[in-house]
């Protein structure tokens, strides 16, 4: 049982790191001389690296909010798991933790979908970066983690 709890905890920490990096990294869209994330758009011009704030459009603000919420709910889920690990009665299930983790997965999915649909296509040289891929990798992992928490029972 200890190995299962340790495995679930490690999976949860990996998901939290993936969500944090995908929210903060400057690589949602990359091109030849530019990169864009949720917060900044950076370009290499004449040997210099210049960044400006992301646009004030509603869709990018929605993606920002959803990604921040996914990180927060994943963190709250981790805190709830640790609390329930020591306070939950024998035989109880980690429902509260599971709800937070599933909400985190839904938030990251919605944010990535909005970014996929609304991100401007800036030419043939642009592609999605590693932060975008990390967000999509974090989605199924956090959903699976939430389902594991629903199934998991506390034992002695």
C-alpha cells in the first residue's frame, strides 16, 4: 500500500511540475525568430531579444486564467491528498482530492483547446512549442490521477 501511495504522490508531483512549466514557459508557439507564450511574445531582431506583453484579447486571457486555475487546483488537490492521507478514516476514499484533480484536468484541457482554436497562424515557419505539448500531456495524466483517487481507499 505504501508503494501505491508513493506512486500516486510522485505522479501528482510530476503533473504539478508539468502544469507549472507549461503555464510559465515561453514556448506555446515557436517560429524562426519569435516565440509566444501565454504572457509574452518575444522576437529576435538585429541580434537583440525583445519581448512585449501578450495581446489583451479575451481568448488569451481565458487561456491564462484556465492554466493558472489548473495549477492552483492541482496544488490544492495535493494539499487535500496529504490532509486526507492522515485524517481520513480507514476505508474512506479520496473524493475531495479526486474532484480537485479532475477539475484541474478539465481546466487545462479547456485552456489548450481555446489556444488551439484561437491562436493566430503566423506563417509556415511557426509551430506549437514544448509548453503547449506539456499542457496536453498533463491533461490525461491529471484525469487518470483523479480517477485513481476515486478508486483509492485508505488502508492501515
